[in-house]
C-alpha cells in the first residue's frame, strides 16, 4: 500500500523534512470573497475536524480567514497550535525587503503570532531568490514553522536550491488526474520536498468522467471523494475548496475506503498534462 497508510483520519499528518507535522488534508479558500460565506466555510471546516487552512495574500481574504480562525478556536475550545495555517507571498511583493513587509501584512490580517507555512506563490523570474532569503530569515526567527514554494517546476527548484540555505519543505502545484506531474513528483520525493495539490478536483471538470464515475459507484462514494483519496494514496497533500457545509463534510469523508492498485493506475492513466491554471513557465502577472 502507498503512503496513505499514514492518513488514517482527517487529522493525520505528514512530517515535513524539518520535522514539522502538516495535515494531509485541508481547506482551500481560493476566490472566496471576504464576508459571511468565507467566515462560515472556515468555521464549519474546523468544526467538522479540519485542522489545515490555506489562503494567500492575492485571495484578498486573509482578514476574514483570521476572524474565522479566532472564532473557531474559541467555539471549539482549540489551541492555536492545533491549527495549521498557510499563506503565500504574491508576485508584486517578491524581493527581500518587500517579502519581509508582505509577511508582516499577512500576519496582521490573519491576526496570528506566527504562520505554519509560507509559500512563494509563483516562480517570478529574477525575483524569487531574494524573497526566499527573506523567508529563510523569518523561518530562522521562528515566525514561520515551514517555508515552501508553489507552482515551481523542476528547473525553478534546482535554481532556488543552488543558493538556498534551507530547502523548500513544500511545493504546492496544480495536481489532478489530468495533470499527474510524474517527473516533478519524483524530483520532489528525491529531494524530500512534499508535494501538495491545488485544484485537486480540476475545478469540477472531472466530476462526470466515466472512469471516475465507475470507480465512485463501485465504492459507494462521490467522484470528488475518489479523486481526493487518490491524492492521499499518492502521498500528495490536498486542500479542496468548498464553501458549502455538506460538501466540506463530504470532501473529508475519505478515510473509510481504499483504492486498489488497479484503481489507482486507472485514475493516473487519465493524465493528459492538461492545466486549468496558468503555466508556471509562461505567465505574465
């Protein structure tokens, strides 16, 4: 059986290469605007056992996420240490001084003393090394428990690691059955960098896929649950986004079944190297 033996339940964690424990499963809040829908989504997730929340400066919702976290900690009698909170530095703030300032802004908006994980959101050429230096310092100072990158290809990682004192702990990338990132995943595994999936459900585009529908029907599960289970059994952290309470619960109900090796292979065979998001080698923002 694959890595998912470690993910027995919603709060199961993986140990990053620096020893920090990160939940295998979390809630993403991409494109959820500030307001009650956002606050309710985060609070519902925490109420139903989620312990990892993923946001980013560019999402424009860190204040709402912070409010939801503060209320959820109180209402569920949890300590801050029991949650794992991720945010990301945006392209316009990549640079040494700029990233230090952006981090302070993020922390203030979230209303937190420290961040569990801070990521470089995109590999903006000529910019990410200076940002990484700032992140290494924040990490050394204990203000971030783990640092990583997002949307980095192999050549970006190699370039970053040439000068880095600290190797990234995470690479968060677009990852789903149509984009299995086999070479990148192997590279990250070789270097002890944990892969994490954004857009694991391909923004809903896979929900009527016949292969997935057949497996889901055989398992008595939804297609979304099958895909998220496939992530975990591949050893990939996953953070599906939803604002609906019943979907937040459904997405996380993936610890009571297992995909066979044959089913895993069938799903992986759907790969077409197709992206729904921007190409990390060719973006202009």
